[in-house]
C-alpha cells in the first residue's frame, strides 16, 4: 500500500509517498515526503528515506552527524502549517470553529470558494464532507488537490472536485447543505448561495477585515438568511514549568472573522 492509498487516520508502517514529520531534539519539525533512495538533508547531516520507509511510526533515526529524529505522521494542524502553499492559509485555530459553525459531518455537501492551498478543503473532507471547490487560479487548484491527496489519500480525493471558475458569477450546484467562503467580497455570493442551498442550509465566511464583515452582514440582512453571527477566535498558550505557571507573552490573536447564517427561506 502506498502513501497515496492510505486513509486520513493511519496506522502501521510508514510507506513511500507518505508525508512525515521529523522532530529533532529541539522540537523543530520538518515535513518530508518519503521517496525510495532519497535523503533528508539539514545542518545536522542527512537521513536516508530508506531507513524510514517500512518502519513503524515513532521510530527514531540518526543523521550522519548523530542527530536523533523521531518520525511521526503529521496531525492536520501540523500539516496545514508545514505543507506546500502559495496562498495564505486559514490557521488551525479557525479551522476547528468553522467545522462547528458549518455543522460539518459525513455526507454533507459543501461548496467551498477560494480553495487556496487546500487547508480548509482537507479539514472539511476529513470530517466526511463532499466538497466542490471553485477556484480562479489553476496553480492554486492543482496545489490544493495535491495537498489533499498527500495527507488524506485517494478516498478523500474522490469526494473532492475543484473547478476553475468565479463564484461571484454564480453557483451551478443545487440543494447544497453548506456554502463556505474565503473570498475578498463574500457578500457578492449571498444571492447565489440563496439559490444553491437547501432550506436550513448554512453559509460561513472567513474575512480578515471588519469592513468586509459589515458589507457581508448588510447583504445577509437583505436576504433570506437569518440567525447571523460574527465571531473572532483568539488563541493564548500558557507557560507551564513545574511551579512556574503564567500566560505566554505572545499569542495568536487576530487572523480573521467568522460569520455564519442559516437560510430560512428559498
């Protein structure tokens, strides 16, 4: 079984084609795609991929200069932050709330517009959704498809279709369960989402600017959508070292606003 055949929740030996994390003693993480005959190079020497392929997750390998690396499969959050990308990704602290705000689960049909590098796509797919993406740039669409298959495998890719088109011009799909947007002007999609969603369907939009939120909320107020709400997620970690416990001096503060609403009438 190759890495591309493996499902999103994996166990067993590490296979060629999989992406893995190499974690060094200073907890620095390196994302590596396993290839027969290839090598991972760093300032600490190199590690042949063949020493990892066929081993169990959690194996420790040594570089040619003696540095130890623990080999793990990346979590979704780790993969999103380390994966190849061109567009700015939605950060993990916002991806989790989007799943809840959009009430995503197995079999849910979703139109996603602005797929970027695929961070949101793979989050929706791993929750079991069927995703159709609209993307203007062919390079972004191709990178999103590749990132999805590299982490989640072919089963998830079979539930993922990306079309090169402009969501502002319309949505062809009908009886959708959700519309999820990462676009500069999501208010322009509101009339199309009204036609594409089933009654009770949910629209969720990620917008960096409060000015965008204002325009979106005005469009929602003049539509068949209701129960609109806008939230912001802030993430603060804590320093915990024996009796020394305090908030960290740095935090992941504003990244974007999440606005969601339900279609109450067609």
